[in-house]
C-alpha cells in the first residue's frame, strides 16, 4: 500500500508461444495473466476467453418436476422432515422470516449449522426469478440464527452465510437454499480476511472506486465490485464497512445486501448460468475496522457429463483460474447496482 492510501493492482502478463497444428504449425502466441488480490495476497490466473464455462439449455423445470415428489424442503414435507434446534438455542426450534424457513443441517459442517430455504413453496426457483425480498428474508433468517447462537455460546463468534446452488456447486438437494455456520474457529478464508489491516480495506475500496473499471456501485452501505483476482468464474464481491458479523446487520442493511445479491443472481441468469456459490465472511462481532464481505461465483451449468470448473490449479495449487475478464464482467453488470 502506498502513502496516498491506495493499493497496487499487481498483474503480470505471460506470453506463450506454440507451433499451432490448427494453423499448419505456424507460431502462435497466447497470453495469460497472473494477478494478486490486493487484500489477501493470493494469486489467480486469467486465461484468454475460451468458453471454459459454457452456457447450457438444460431443462431445469424438468429436473424440478422429477425431484419435487421426494423433496424434504417442500411445503408438504418440511414440517415433518427437517430437524429442529434445541430450545436452548432457538426457542421456536426454527426461524421464519417472510417465506423463508431456517432449520439445523442434518449433516453439521459447523458447531452451529443451519440450512434455510427461500420458501418451502418454491422448489423451482430459477435465478432469473430471485427477488430482493426472497433473498433478504432468507438472509434475515441467518442474522437471527447467528445472534441466537452467539447469545447461547459466546465462544462461537465466527459466522458465515453461504450457498451451494444446484449440483455442480456442491448442493445435494435441488430445492434452493442457503447454509449458515457459526463456529468457535474461523475457516482458512475467514482467518485470512480478518488478518487484513483495516486501512488496506479502505484503500482497496477507494482504489477500486477511483479506477472505476471493476466498480459496480453502492446499495445503501454496501459496495459492489468485480474481483480483481477472482477465486472463480464471474466473481462479484461486496463490502459493508462498519459491520463485522452477520449478527450485527440491521434490517435495512439486510435489505441492501439482499437487493445486491438478487441483482447478481439475475445477472448470472442473463449470462446463462444457474449454479453458483456464495460466502458472506463474518469476523467476531465488533472486530474493529473489519468490513463484512461476500463473494459470489458462477459454477458449471447443470447438464449430463458436464465439465467441472475446478481443476488441478484451483483444487490442489489454490490458484484459481478463469477465462472471464473482471473488467468486461463489470461492463456487463454495471447499471444493476
Ligand atoms: Zn422442494
């Protein structure tokens, strides 16, 4: 970081020459870029656009029809099929806001592990039909859950709100839902993000605002950008300065966040995608200078024998790779925030 309060967007371009069989073995040069995230220092690779994450004409409505008759999250089954929290944690056993319902995960990934459906009535909910109200109400169930978990167990201070949406993202249940975790320990990414000095977050957001090429806009207190060094395809990030944990979100801030997430999901639908991951990374409540922040990435589309978008670079080198330019992505997404 420089003395003027800006961060450096480090990028290195590599030129690679091959003798190309598609052109009679004449020399051909491709370029790729290695970029460094100004916050975490993690590097990522951007390769030339090559259709690594293809659109698909998969019939999502047909899969919805096929999976609905046995779905545990649908309104006719949810009351009997999903667990309840012990009364010492959540007095009512489950959390309801608007159409959304939150309940414990049968298979816990966290000390306090929750699943929440946007609505038991909406087994089929394509990304184009996500609305600010559906997303905000679903996020609000997690805010309530996080608050009650922290109250019941002051050691469980690391909260996150996440999504696996459709099979390629890791979801095992078709019915659209979010997942939350509250833990006594951070995940690796929570630890990394919480270790970033507060003035670097300020400088980063200021630098993105000034540069403009990845800046998408603001909704209330939330700031939206495309990731400079993305962790996945078509990554969009948001930051909410002044709030460290989901447990601290006001109703207005939940609406701002939900409005932005719905805009991203509608945008993903326009790009031709139906599967995504999301993480809202909380730090312990009242952590000074930490801005609550989230990342959203597209995943491979549903289709038989699809190609995974996670390969050796991502999985085993922790070097995320994509062929979507953050600057071109921002150009297409701007105007929605
Ligand atoms: Zn269902």
